[in-house]
C-alpha cells in the first residue's frame, strides 16, 4: 500500500470514527455510550493528528499541531468510567475528581504552546517553550505511560473474571482493554526509542494507527451486528437478560409473582424503607430474588429500582395533595416516602409524573 493511499485510509477511518461517535452520543441511551463515543472521538482526532504530522500539513496549518497531546491523559479515565458505569451502574462523585489531575496538568502545561499556534506567534519565546515541553528531560510522556498501563492493568484485573464468565456477550470488552494496553506498549516503545536511540522507524507509528483503525471499525461493526450492546443497558443488565431467557420463568408464574409483589407493597408499604433491597422482599415472599427481578423486568419492562420508586412517587403525590407547604416541604416528603436525597426524588418524580414535585404542587389547588 502506497504512503498516500495509506494516509487516505487513515483519514477515512478517522471520519468513520467521528460518525460512529456521533451516533453513540446523540442516538443511543446511557452515560456508557456517551463515554465510549468520547473515547472513539479522541482516538479519531489522534489518528488525524498523526496524519497531519506525517504528511507535513502542519507546516501550512500550524494551528492544530500536536493537538492530540492536550487530551492524551483522558483516555484512561474515560475508559475507567465507561466500565464503572457499564458494570456497576456507577454514580460520579467528587472523590473521582483526582482522575483528572493529570489531564488538567497537561492541558495547563501545553496551553501556552497552543496559544503560540493559535495566535501565530513566531518568536523566540515559542522556540524556548518548544524546547522545554519537548525536551528529553520532560517527564510528561512517562506520566502518560504510567497512566495508560495503570488503567489498563486495573480494568483487566477488575473485570476479566466477569468477561471470562460471559465470553460471548463480553468478549469485545476484553478486546477494548487489550487495545488500550497495546496502545500503551507502542507508545512506550516510541518514547524509549525516540529518546535513547533516536530516529524511530515510522512503522511503529503505523502499527498503532492500524490498531486504532481496527478499534474504530470494530465498534462500528458491533453497532450493526449486535445493536443490543448499545441499547442503554448496563453489562450486568444484559447478562441478566440472557440468564432470564435461559432459565425460562413462565409467563403465568411471572404474573403471579408481580401480583403478589404488588399486594405486599400496598399492604405493608415496604417502599417507605429507604434501604429496601430485593433480598428482603424475596425472603418475605419465599421467592428467589432472581425470579423477582426477572418477573419485574419481563412483565413490567422496568428494573427493581424503578418499580419501588413508582410506589414512592405515588405516595408522594398523596402527601403533596394533602399536606401544605408549612406542614411538609418537598425534601421532607422525599425522605418520608423512602428517598435518600432530593435529587433522586425529583428525577424519579418527573420520570413517573412528567413534571417535578415543585411544579406538581404549584398546579394543585391550595389546601384549605
């Protein structure tokens, strides 16, 4: 394959990456899909950045020179949170901010360099800055390598048992982590060779570029061959769905479980317990928690959490109709019906009723 044809191939692949990331971000549900979209988008930009470097186009368009360096520390955190959200239905909190210390550090460090490019400064200051950030003593590449290997090792160690136990459903997730690891290996070879041996052969760059292309096209093919992967369900949910099909809970049995569950909820109002678990209900009903989850999923097309929240919201509606603002405010009602915080209450209320609790109360006639 000629050099120009190869560069064209990489450009087309990066455009394909832009397309699939757009589809995942705007037309698929769930935070995991948006994180995967961002992951593919950044690698597509990286691929295009390398093409610009190899073809010397940055001499004519210096504005975008080495643009991919600015976000190179984001690959690991994005992939990390992709799996946390996919596998564990994770919720981001302030303790997770440390994952972005290195990305922010690199962005701040390279910002003056990009400002030189953006504003077209051709001064000695730019030369000195380039000598500083691209010098052989700069530790930034080593920090990036540590980040790549640390995240890939953690993801492989943490989730490989799950991947191995469901090979068919999750094999592509293993390949995604493996791709990230190979990217790190090639980057390590590049840094070490370039700094200590000099004049690294271009085929090392081309190899990792082909790996990126394979990753982009693999996600694209997967979106067409197995669209359920991007249906907005977590990995665990998709596995459970497969288990349900294999175990074969009968339709009539599922209906009986849901009817029994509805009766238990209405009579004992278990949903008022903020820490209610499916295990507790299973013990009361004498049914396995697996069958309860399966019955709710198959008969009502929702998960256990949404099922419980539905009862809580209906209880909240009653309180909003019968209690004045002076007697009970919104947050008091939220805690009263079993929610742990106002945010989750508002989200659940709007999901069931269509408006927030505040809007709902405002629409009611004043209580006399």
